[in-house]
């Protein structure tokens, strides 16, 4: 049973594929980088469902924060670099220093600030390696919802009707219960 951040870090460290992905991203030496969202959430939910094979996720979200280079074409080059190293991974690289414009929001202050504004608390997670190769977890909205198999909106997505509608539409499209039947979904 997963009950702490240390438990989450432990299951990631035991997963050779996840560690290879983290090691691959680390080679890019990006500022304030994290592999986030479904990459972490799916591992937790797979574990809590007793799955022995990892659920296929649509993409591996790599984020970083670099105000000095906000060109989208640079992100695409990074994706190609990652793909050349690990071609079976569906890489998605985004610089959170520019994503506030895409999302029509005030500027983020860091990658963790951006993660805190993801739609669901269970997805507002990221992992990376520190300089010594240790796995670090960030969970700005906590881990209780993800380990309790609950999908709830982050505070940010309860602030306006427009954001609530985005959250509700996203949850309906994701249909996570078809993959993880124990998940409890909360709509706004």
C-alpha cells in the first residue's frame, strides 16, 4: 500500500523503464525540469490496482522553466533529441516559461508553480533526479488524492466557471475509470 512520498519514490526507483526515462531527460541539463502528470499518476494507480504491467500512457510530459529561450521550436528540437535516445517513448516537452500564454493565464514562476495549476490534484505531480541521481518528487497539491484514487480539481480549476468547465470536459474525455476502475471521479 502506498501511503507516503517515500513509497512513491520507491516504486519509481524500482521501475527500470521509468528510471531510464528520468536518466535520459537528465542528460539534457534543462533548468527546473520535471517529468510529470500521467507518468507519475499512472505508476501510482497501476500499483494500487495491482497491475504487473504498466498502463500505456499517451505521452511522457517533460517540463522545464527557461525564460531565456521561449521558442516552441526549441522544445520540438528537445523532443527529437529525446526520441533519438529513446525512440519508443511518446515525448512531449514544454517550457513552462511560455505555457501561460498558451493557456491564457498569468505567468508561472517556476515549473512547480505550473504543476500546481494542472487541472487535477492527482495529476499535479512531477519527478526528477537530483545531482546525485536520487529521485525527487514534487506534489504541490499533496499526494492524498492520488493515493486515495480520487480525481479532484486543483484549487486553481475551481476559481472560475470557465476553468471548472475545462476540468469537467477533460475528466469526461480521459475516461480513466476504464483503465483504473477503482478511481473515484469528482466533477465540479
